[in-house]
């Protein structure tokens, strides 16, 4: 969807014109009351559910949407009832306008000149997409991690346009440790000689070393210590034993992380990584209320489902409980499930029966189409 | 101290001749029974206690030994009673033979050719230092973190030469997550274009980018989430507010981490970083006993003090408790203190009254000189 109107941003800058990539699943009903907007986290996209077919009509391998276990016909967010919208955020690298695209003001690739975007800016852009689709009110807005922050922000920026918010594995803001991990990842990218101050495109190189390191750090924080021990433990890659090398892979966990880093560096844009981690850092709805989250959430009028996972140390259950408490302080209707799952932050993307059951129940019993 | 004899290493390689830097504090008694060996962790050295004087006899700023709160006259490890030895490990970069020095076989700087050393190799080298000092038996061997691993290994390699082992904030081996953090740090160093396969010395450059990233990652894991929030929280560096920049410092925690990274990259050797993190990865006394730590520790005959810190998520109290349990399984005398301290892994270097009190009590009541 192309948007010809200027989008003013929280930074004071603006985007003159832009495109948003989106996908929809299910049918919008006659009174346009059954729309569910899905907000994505760091490295995901508008491709939330379903699969892609190749030219011969065969299902493309590994083309499942990133929340395909959650969304589809008969699934917890049932596309037989709901019209689900996945949208790629501004500044991302999967089709929406971002640093890899041409700046209409200069006719050069944006690169590091792409303006800094915030969670609130994304929500504004998403609201314009709904306008264009003729949807006034969302049955629900939903997301995990950074996506959950967008869902929460929707209830504050457009309280009249959201009936339900489903906020999974999220937090009211980042802790110092969260910011610290983001910063190390950003420094790895920015100090990669191939970054060229963010204008690497015109040098014909990619800062892959930095992206690999960033992704490896990210992966460690997505998993729990327990699940890493269970999956990899101290297993060696070579059954013959250790090789006594500082640079070769010795342990399976090293092999796994290198693989994840290599894969990521092939498809993800470095400037997008900087932008999205900064949007995470900046998100802090309580900030303008002197840190008082209860006062910040007084603006909300949606009903809420919060979900957290016991082993998530990136966005721990305690952070979700802060949101629950602030909502209760405002007599806002909130359901909260703390799922006992071993997978750490990654759990929000996985097919856990209790987690899926909670979301299914919520949509079946509380969210009208 | 120069050692002219070949030191065989666990890798099968050997070091032809080598030096160990060491310092001592207090007086060795007549029957040489009051020696306490201090083993250091990743970036520390033989300079364990006391200060250095400059040429005019003034105390040099910031020249305190890394465990100066713990060791000295009247301190928990009282140098009025004990003869304390600090030794810099082989492969380190503070005076003992390591990658920055000349390989006598090639007359070139070792660089990446310095052989991989293990905790056990270090203990062997330390035992030779004691031989040279005429010390048969240690009153105690003591260390924190990786230093605690060396103390534990002493009791297994030279059970007859250690009366007490004090193992602080340590673990019987690394978890997959611990290895993962080491590996990301190593990859940051090795993929820095200035690393030149570990032979950067002859190129006249240092892989500072990689070292900075490695140190930033390390620092995050040394601190607890709580103490980071207390010290830095979401405080901005600029009182005027956020600048909406992906590359400038916005938050105080970023400024702190960059400063720590910069400082470290000025003085620490990149090859040493690789060697020492690998020694951590490889340490696993239970490994040769099918993972059965109780069987592994059956070789020990020393008495033990174990100390851990509640907020240490790098080497959590649960890891110390594994060692305690395995010692108890062998009817070995072990005291264990789990100190409620907010500082994370770093707590083992800090002046905490309960921690210092426990070590003082142990040395006063149990360790004869």
C-alpha cells in the first residue's frame, strides 16, 4: 500500500511518502468489525501465517509465516472468524519503506539517513493502513516481544480503535541489561569496517561480520539457559574429542550460533537492525508520566490478555506483571497467563499447548468478531 | 621465575621454556607451611594485593591489587599469618610467557601459535613455581570464577599438596550459555580484520574492535540485571533528552559499556582472550568420569570453602551447590556460604561484609599456618 501523505515522526523528522507491505488472512466482515492486527518483532515481517506457492503451485519450503502455529483456519486466532492483517514496519527490510530503498529527496539509497522510527511512529503508520482498508476499529491488536509493545501502544495512542490487546512476552520498557545487549549488537555492526557509516550499499559490501555477532548475541538472549543445556549442553561437534583450538568450532552450541549468525547476515539489513533495536530502547510509555506506568495506562480502554513465559529472561514474567498491575490500578479488564515453558523468550513463537490454549480461549470467549 | 624444563600440555603440545610472573606478600615461615596460592580469572594478574610506588615513592593511582580488599595485613587472608603468592598464568599478557612474547623455536612473536593451555596446565605450571620456592604443601589455594576452577583442579591434580581450597563464584564446568557468550566474544575478535589470523603484531595493528565487543559482552554477564538497573536504569547521558540516533550514545549504560570496552582494548591481548576463554570452556573435571562429578572429586583430600552470590547468573549458586554435593558425597569437609549480594558475578571482587566475614572466619578458625 502506497501512502502519499507525509508521516510526521516522533524525532521531529518525517517520511515524505512510503509503502507498507502487508498480508491479510480470512475475510473482512460486512461491518468491518472482525479485524485483528498482528505486530511483528525484530526480524519478522508481514508474512504472519500461511505458506507461499512456487510457480508450479507447490508449497515453498520453509515459507510458513512466523506465527503460523497461532493464526489460520481453526487456529487460536481463527481466520474463519477474523480478518487478520500482518504488516511490515517502516524501516524494516521486507518490503516496506526502509534504509535499503531510495530516498525521494536525494535519489540515493537511504542507508543510515533513514529517519529513526519509534514504536509510536509504527502504530501511526499502521493506523493509516487501517484507514486505507476502511477499518475504523480493531477487534484486537496482538504481538509478541517488540510486537507486544506496539499492541500496548495502540491502546494508548488510539484507545477508541482497539477493543482487545494481546501482549505476549513483552515489557513496559527495556531494562538497562536489555539496552546493553542491544548496544553491543549495534556496536558490532557499526564498527564493522564494511558498515561505512551506514552507507555500505554504494560500496557494494555488507557488514556481515557485525550482523553475525549481533545475531549470535540475540540468539543467546532468546533461549533459556536450561533449554540450551538440554539442546546442546557441552556436546562436542567432533565425536573424536576436542581439538584444542581457539578458532575452530569445538562445541555444538558454537556451531549452532555460527550457523544462525551466517544465515541472518545473508538476509537482514544492518541499518534496519539499528533502527529496530533503537525503537525497542526508546519505548517507554511511562516515561512522560515520571515513570508511573499506572498513570500512563489510564489512557487505555481496551481489554487485555497478557502472556509471559517462566524461563524468559529477556522479557521476564515480572515485566508482564508490571503491566498487569498498572492495568488493574485503572480497573481495566485484564487476563494474565504465565506459561511454564522451558524455551525462554523464543517460547512466544513456539507451539506450546497451554499457551495456544490460553489465546484460543481468549479469542473464543471474549473477542467478538 | 624462569623455567628451563619443557612443560608438557594437555593438548599434546608443550612449552619449551617459559617465565612466570609472580608476587608474594607476607613471610614464608620456617617450615614453609603457611603459603596460600591465589589463582586469577580472565583479565587479572599476579598483582593480587598491595600497591605500587612510583619513582618518588608515592603510591601509584589505581595500582591496588585486584583482590586487595581480601588479602593483606589484618585482612580476611591475613598476610601477617600467611605467605600469599599471586601468579600470572601461562598465556596471559601480564609478564608470564604468552602470545605477545617470542617463540624460541621460530624467533617470532607467538601470536596465534601460542599453544592452547588448560586449567590443568596452569596448575602444573603453578606447582613448578612452588617447587622452585621450596614449598611442598599449600595451606590453601584460592580463586574466584576461573580462579576457583584452578583451586578445584589443584585438589584433584595434587591432592597431597593442598590442605584447603577456597572456591569462590565458580562452577564445575561451563554451561552451554557460558560457552555461547565466550564464543561470541571470540568471533568478534577473530573476525576483526585487524586480527590477521592472530598475527596482528607483525602488522602493527591491534584487533581493538573485537576486543571492545568482547569486553562489552563480558561486562553484561558480570553484572546482575538488578544492579544494572540500580546503577544505570534508563538514565540518559544527555539531560536534554534523547537525540534519536542509532549510533550516538543515548543511555548511560551505553556510555559505561563503551568506556569499559575502550579501556580493555588498550591493555589486553587478543590471543590471550581466546586462550583464557577456551581454558574456561574446556574445564570439566567430571568429563573423564562420564559426567559424574562425585566420582571426579573422589580424588580430593583437601578441606573446602565454597562461596557463591545470589545474583550471579554467570556462575549461579546452583553450580557451586553441585560441587558442594559432590564433595559431601565423598565425605569431604566442606563449608558453603551463599551470599545475598546484588552485584552479580562481580561480587567476588567487591568488599561485601558478609563475604569477607565468611572468608575471614574460615581462615581464622580452620586454616593453620
